C-alpha cells in the first residue's frame, strides 16, 4: 500500500513544527497580554450545535461523523432508497467535527455560565475541519487562533481586537491590512434598494466579490431576482471608499447609520494609535450568518497571492440559540495555516529559530558508550539540549547524522578523551575543534 494522507491535510517535519510553534507562541503571548484566558472544547460537537450557524454554504462544508456501531440499522429507509443524502444524514450521524471555534465557544458559555465571570475574555488555539475543495491556502484541517469577549456590547472591544491583530502581525513581521465594515451597513444597503428580504443573498454574493469580481457578483444577484435599478444602486454603494462618502447614500436607513456610527466610534478609540494599515471597506461581508455588527478581515501582504489571513466580528445573540438570551460577543480568528504559508514564502521566520538539540555526543568504541551516556545526562541536567548517538558507528556516519539534523556542535569521545575526561568538541559549521572539560563545555553551550 502506498502511504498517503487525506487531501486537505498535511504532515509536518520537525523544522516546520518549530516554525508553527513560533507563530503559536507569538499569538498566545499577545492574547495573554490583553487579558485573555485559554479554554479548550472537544473536536466533535453535536450536529445540532453546528448546523444553521454558518449559512447555507457553511452547512455544506461540515464534516459529519457516522454514529457508532451499525449506523445503518436505524437509517431512514426511504431516504436510503432514494439516495437522498441530506435527508439520510440525521438518521446516521448525530455528531460533526467543529467548523470553527466560535459556535462551540457560544455553547461552552451557556453550559458553564455559572462558573464564568462577565465580560469573559477567552482565547483558544485548536484545529477545525471544513469539507472544502483543497487548494493553495485552503485546507480541510487547519488551526484557528481565536480571541473572543462575551457579556459586553462595548465597542471598546472591537478596538482592542484590532490592536491585537496589529500587534501580533507586527511581531511576526507580516505586513497585514486590517479592514472593517459593519453588518448593519450591509442590511442598510438591502434597505435602501428595497430588498431586505434578500439581505443574506446579497451578503453571500458580496462576500465573493474578491474572488469573482463585480460582474460575477452582479450575475449572482440577477439570479436572486434583483432588478437592474437595484443592481446599479448596489454597484454605486460598493464603489464607495470611505465612511464619509457612504453616509449621504444611507440616509434612508437608520440601521445603516447606526452601523456607520459604530465604525466611527471604533476609529475614535484607535485615533492616534500606531497602526500599519487599518481601513474601512464597504465590500467586506463575512458570509457567516451569526455576525450582527462590526466585521473585521485581514488581507495578506500584497506580494502574496492568498486569501484573508484573519477575520472576525460582533455577534449579538449567538448564545441565544443555546438558551442564554441577550449576551453580546465579539471575536477574531487568526488564519494560522495561511500565516505560516505567507511567512514561509516571504522568508519571515527568524534565522535563529531553535529546531533541534545544541550538541550531539558521539563515541568511537562501544567501550565508551556508558561514559557517553553519563556525559549527555549531565548536559541535560544542566539545561543543555543534548542527544547521544546510540552506537559506536563509523565516524562519518555519525557526522552525517548530525548534519542531517542540523546540529552544529559535536562532542567526540575516543580513547584519549575517555582516559583524560577532557573532551573534543567540534563546530561542524566552522570546522573548529578544541578540548575542554565537560563543565567548560556546559558553560559555553548555555550561552550559545
């Protein structure tokens, strides 16, 4: 059998894992700095928890988990005979892999409300799964790094989350652009063209604008029964670049004006702060159903052809579907897999990133094996990352092993070193070799 992994998933080499941990560490450090605490939720959720929260398109991308045991025993016989998969699903699958971290978080808040304080600020770094078509920057299994606040409708938190985006991307040296819009403005757009019943249709179409362009969006909206006058009006509004230009066009919609004021308030909080790039974008839609207020998205550096590398927004009553009404929340998510790809493509990882041990202990004869093991044990006890070759193989084989692991410092134990307990240590990059006692080697390595 030829080994393989499922499409849309990846293995990671040790050097790649080190880079991934670096990104996780930077983001987690920023989350903690802003007062967010870590939680975790299960890989699987009940399908009833997940369905209906992500819109029509999102529901199609849920990975379903078959019921335990003989899952066909209780299957809907009629649906099975008709080969009706959507009708059959409810009888053979009760669980699904989480699509994101936000909906499980809303469920978590409701279940643990008596153990939490509000506003509750949490971060979560865990994998999610989406049954999307794999392509560059889009995977079936990937990590999200989320920060959310529930229990307050203060726009201060929108501003704080923008700061978190800005600080984290700055520390990663990723030249990202944070864009903002408001779902109230998008609802107002539907209002001013007389199509509030098609708000979600319009939002879903606008969300595809960066992929299919205005002509593609226009064709999509025509298929959703918008007339030419309405389409012309939508095009005019989507061409607006600033809040100041937009406001006169939305005077007939109190909802849109409320959304405009919310963005102005966020901008006031951030006024005078140091931001690489933060701007209003009327075309930003964020297709998920649960967003109700400000929405955020992070565009990658212009030289990289990849989708957004972060996003989020305000959701006023996501916990309501689980029985806890009127609890507002707002959150963001870092697109971890895409951030990794961007940093790899632009060579943004630190050159000094630790990937392996500092020193490898080698020996030329099996008689020195225990001494070599004693040496590596002492190195580790003093805090040096060290390893020992498992056998007295040929010298070249041991050096080749060190090179392949990227280990630059090698201790060599031969007869002379064994007798004198003064060890040879070689730098494989420079070729320099010297003899030192183990305590001296430890001091040198601790300061590398």
